[in-house]
């Protein structure tokens, strides 16, 4: 699933109920956050 906030605006922000789009976005964002948390930061000094 692509995290396209623009085309999923209604399901994410205007629909106050839990729905499949919100669940999918939440899962994908949590996965991405876990990946980034476990990836060491790279500092580039130019």
C-alpha cells in the first residue's frame, strides 16, 4: 500500500470512525518507524 494521504483524505481525516484505510496506514507507519528506529543514523560532514 502506498501512503497516499491526498487520495485517502476522506478516510483518514474526515471519517471519524475506524476504517480499513486508517488501520492500513497505521500499520505501515508503525512498520516504517520500527525500521527507522533500528537503522543507525548516518552523519555526513562536508
